[in-house]
């Protein structure tokens, strides 16, 4: 019984660490300078969502460990990451001065954007045609129809992230090794 409290604390630390790594990677300057992602609130939101979706996709493959040990359960960890994302959005809205009555409406809009992008990226990554990912990125991040050279570069980076995440044994320990966007841009 007493060990459950320690497991929850370790689980919470893993989630905080993973979410912090996702946000840090999404704020890497090369993603804005080398890939042309707009350095705006919307652009930053889009990159956090993109990285979160890629990590959640990877975590969905992890199966649960022994009963009660959620830190290795990809599903529980994924839900914790999504909850951290929502708390972060809520806190940022309030910090920017959004009123208490408006926050739930904005959060609903963010949720719809997240789930729409998650579905689009999932379908695009599963497709046999690499242009599908480019099209999804062009539409969701660059807000253009069709293929865009920036989206093609970003798609190469996304595939490098997917490959790197797929090669990692377990993310439950609270560490993600993302590829360097500047190095991927040069290839």
C-alpha cells in the first residue's frame, strides 16, 4: 500500500520529464530557422502537438508492466503526457490573460485541433506514399494546400524522429533522445 505512493511520484516525475523534453524539442531554434515553421504562438503550438503525437504514437506500442506499475505502461504514460499538455495549455491561457469563462472554449478548440492533427499524422505516417505526410504537414503547420518545400524538409525530420523513437527501448524511464533538427536539415 505504501509503495503505491512512491510509484505514483516516480510516474509523475517521468511524465514531467518527458513533457519537458517534448516542449524543449519543439522550441529548438532550427525548427523555425531551417524548416521555416512560423515562430508564432500557433507555430509553437503546432510543433508541440507534432512532437507529442509522435511520442504518443510510440508509447501506444508499449504494453503494461506488472499490475500497479504505470510508469512502464505506455497507455498510462501517454494519458499522463496528454494531461500535462492540457494543464500547460490551460496555464498559458490564464497567464496570457484569458478569462475564466473563455478558457474552456479555447481548450475545446485546442482539443479538437490536437485530435485532428493526431488523426492526420497517424494516417499519413501509415500511408505508403511519403507525400501524404508532406501534405498533412503543409496543411496543419504551414497552412497551405498541397506540397510545400518546407513541408518536405519537415517530413524528413518527422521520419527521423519516428525512426529514433522506434529504436528506443522504453520511454517510461523519463528520457527521449530526439534527433538534432539542424543535422537532419543538412541531409
